[in-house]
């Protein structure tokens, strides 16, 4: 099989890069990481040579180009069906994909007001309308999935669904958004995962500053 090459942006800020990176790393799928830093408002012009949409992440697999985090995960899941990117149970797999799509297309208030920032010292900020509703919905998703699976992750063992929600774990922590023990327990499980630890280590070593993400 030809080598998988995943192009990502800054680990400190790039939540969409984090998602497929965590999914592949967490499930032991081999790939080569290429980090292209951005420290400018419009991103890095080099992205345009890699992806038809001019953004990262993007996966190169020979002549194949796959952009958008969830599409990358789905493509790799077809290449490595035994890796367990998605739950094996059909009903659970359908729910995992549904909540991943909800993450992909929703929660705009939270994502806009509270950008991911691994290096940020935790502290509260003023929250615009809509953020509280986003938080309640995400907590409900996490609670329902873990009750159905028994935890510690959304569908028992770590999966693509956990990777899709991983940047929210950072947001909840650094903006001090949640206090429910059940929510904090799930966040602790994600932060203890070896893939999260590796990503965090890389983020803490970066020196690039993106002012618009420094809330």
C-alpha cells in the first residue's frame, strides 16, 4: 500500500487537523505527518498546493487527495476496516457517524467564541448567546453514548467519534465551561489517551502565535 501522508496545521490551534491525526494515531494506523505552520490570518499560501480548498487537513494517498476531517477518517476506515475507527455494531456505528456529522456541521457558537488553544491558561470569558445551548447538547451526547456503551469513551473503546469531539475537550477545559462529574470523567479519559498526550506535547513545543485565536 502506498504511504498515507497527512498534512496538518499548528497543533496548538488547528482543531480540524487534530481530529484525523488523533483518529489515525489512536487506532495505530501508519501515516506520515507533515506540519505546515500558519501564523497569518489567511493561513499559509502553501495550503493551496496541497488541497483543492486551500485548507488543512488534507490526506495524500498516492494520486488520491482527500480533504475535510471526517472524509479523511472515512477513507482511512475503508483502507483499514479492522482498525476499529468506527464501532463494529451497526446501530452504534450509525450513531457515531451521526454525532460526528453533528460536530462537523454544528456548534458554531462554541467554536467561534472559544477557539482551541492547547497552550492557553484556563480561565473564563464572556460567552455570547448560543454557547450554553451548544454545551448542553454536547454534554447530552457524551452522556447518552457512554451510558449505552459503558465507557470510558463514547462507544466503549476509543474511536473516530472521540477524535471528532477531542477539540471540544480542550475548549471545555481552557474556558472553564463545564463542571458535571460525568463530563469531567470523559474529558479525563480523552486527555489520558496516548494519542492526546502526543498531540499536546507537540502543541506545547510550538512557538507560532495566531492572535485571532488568543482569546
